């Protein structure tokens, strides 16, 4: 293999960082830096997080921060893994893959709802910290009974994760719309009500009219559970029908 064929090397924070036991923490530590960073991101968004701002929050100099965390990319990796550590997966799958993947999905939604900035990071590259790896190991092991081909197992798990991301991002977008406009979803519907009434009265949109008149408005959690249940039922039916599900 020539040097041009060699893959690029990425200096992951996980090959360098060893967290200190809590009883031996100095005044400024990785744990304190990460905790302050997560709190700031939760309160003001990810754009507010910078090494200088975190140093100010902790009453420290920026140079002191760099002695513990090399750069902002490393800090983001540590923050993501901190969030995964808030949600412990079971020690082992239950043997009921439907129940286990439902738990995986619910925990994924809960992580992103509690920390809205998380979705923008974990949607692009997988998290590789020790806490995230524990979750990934549980999820993959739980999904193993779906199919004997590990590629299919990985694709099934990706489908579940993509559903969770899409559904939760939509929920977070509604929160952001509320923040920007000051209107709840119900208040927005009331505001556009006169226009929608004209749409119904035009007679041009019978399906939309029926939906507006007759359908109830489910809550976000109810909608999530319905979508997740349909997805998992479809996966179960597909592989049960082909006789490859164990």
C-alpha cells in the first residue's frame, strides 16, 4: 500500500483522554469543563459554546482549559458522550427485540428532547465515546434476532434511528417556532383558522377538508409511538414472512 492509499488518521479524543476519578478532581477538570459546556449548550444553544466562554463560566483562563481539552472538536465529543452517560442501557437485551428496540428509540428521543443541540451532531457521524459505544453494543445485540445477516441488522437499526431523528427534529422545530413567534401550535392553528375555513369552503381539497373536520390532533408522544410501532411491526412482518427471523 502506498502512502496515497493509506486512509487518513483521525486523532480521536478517546485515544488520549482518561478521566480522573472524582475523588481526585483538581479545581479545573475535564468533568467540570464538560458539565459546564453541556449546561451552556442546553441554555443557549451550541453556537454559544466556545473555549473562551467556557473558561469564563468556570472562572479560568482559556489557556488552562487547553491543558485539559485540546480543542472544541474534542470538547463536543466529550459533551455528546456525557449525554449518552445519562441514559444507561440495560446490562443485556431481554430477548424480545421489539421491546428492546422500542427502548432504544425512546431513549434516543429523550436524549434529544433534553438536549436539543444533540440532534445536529449525532445525525452526521456516529458517537464513539465509551458511553455511546455501550448503547451501540446493546442496540446491535438486541437487533441480532431480526436477521442472520449482520448487514441487514445494521440497516434495520439505522432505519429505527433515522425515524427517531426525523420525528424528534420535527418536535424540536415546533419548539423553536414557539420560541420565535411566541405562539403555541394550538395558537398558530387558531390564527390560521379563517384561511383554512376558506380552503374547506372552496371544495377543492376534500381530503384536507375531511382531515381538518374529522381528525383529532394527537400529541407528539402519541404520534411518535404510533410511527415507531408501525415501523417495528413492518420490520417484524417482513422478516417473519421470509422465514429468516429467529
